[in-house]
């Protein structure tokens, strides 16, 4: 008993239907819609009209006159490549239709994420494209624009990436930003694992620069955080306290020490950023530090240091001269 032929996928059938009509047209300098419908009798007139309409919409063919149903190839558009047009039309948004060895997801599984290019990693995050622009094409465009400056990508808005590639819609943008943030959090945790104890201001600055890398690089507003530590000066947790201009009246001891009490912390490190990029402490920074240090002394929770983060460096208020 002979084996049956493999069943064709819906996309393959659709490709063959389009190709049969395009093949009827490419050899003609001019053609009437009715003539094409008669030549492609295996297809419905409606489907033939649809394909002709798409070629006209893309500018490959034009009507002889405005009201005419006779068309000719638009020589000003350039040479028409049937295979390329069909591939972009059918498979332009579908990575799964490309050869398996070139698909980013399959390559990741085969060789590992670390061996993929920036464009391939971005294509995986984009996931699916739009008509005429695949996820791979979108990834390549984005990688080209941000070549040698990937660090700028987290601060790019939706409109800017959409202008780079129509494949990057709202969902793709969110996936890219979520992937970047998750990667940074993993990197921050990995970098701080080696810091078993915070014994000095240098340790505190090293920890904070890794743990709050996003805050130092991207934040548009000041944020105030408190890091809680146990009796052996091991980090317990980091907590966000306020977002906005740092002010002694806003950073209330009650809000700062509430998570420290909840964590049963023996000491804390205060952390905030300067969006200007300059970590030099201000007069207000010193005032906040003094106020919270006094409050901590009353509670029996030591304020080890107050770290101010700039874009490329950090300052310890404990080590600064007033």
C-alpha cells in the first residue's frame, strides 16, 4: 500500500494560488482584468481581482486610464521580481517559514543564546512581524541603528522604534523592554552575589552601582531607596521609598525605617540618584542623611552610609567633606 502524499500547509496552498495568477501576468505588457480571470479559470474571479488589486496597490501595475480595467506594468517602479514579491507577501511576517537553520529561535536552541547576534536576539523578542516586514528584518534594522550603542536602547520610546521598523508594534516594544530589564536584573544579582558583606563605603558604592544600575543610567527623576542589612552586614533587601525631588520633608523617617523594622535589619544604606549625572551631594542630601541618622540611632538601626548615584560614578556622603 503506497504512502499518501504529505498534506500541504495552508500557507503553501495560498502561495501557489498567488503564484499561478502572477505567472499569468509577468509575460504580458498589458492585460485586461477579464482576460486574466479567463486565463486563471481555476481561481475565482474574486480572488484574481484581489491579487491584481494588491499589485496595483503596491505600485507594480497601473491602469491605462483612470476608469480602465486594462493594466500595464509600471516601468518607473523598477523591475518586478515575482519570487521576491510572493515571499514578502506570503512569509514576510513569519519566521517559521524561513529555512530552519536560519530561524533565530531554532539557532538559540542549537547553539545557545550567547552565540546569537544582536539582530537575532531582537528578532526573538519582536516575535512576529507585519506585512512586508518580518521580525528578522525588524531585528536587523534595530541592531543596525543601535550598533555600538545598545546601552541607549532602554531609553528609546515606542514612536522611535516604530519609525525604525513597522514590525515593532506595542507588544513587540513591551517584549524588548521587558527582556532588557530582566537581563539587567539578572546581571545585577549576579554581580552582587560576590559581595558577601558590606564592610566599607567602597563596598556600599560597589553594591549600589550594580544593584541600581538602571537608576543611575536611565532614571529621569530622583528616587530614594533603602537597603537593609542583617547583623553580619549581609544585604537583606532593597526598598523604594520615594520618587521625586529629594526633600527632607518628604523622606520621612517613618517611611524609611518601616521596611528596616519589618526586615529586622541591624543597619541600612540610603541610596538615591541624581538624574543630572553628577553624584556630588547637595546641601539637602547632607540634611536628609543627618536627619535619618539621628532617627536610626533612636531606633537602634545604624545608617551605614548614604550613596548618591550619578551616571558614571557614585559618591559616599560619609566620605565627603562638608
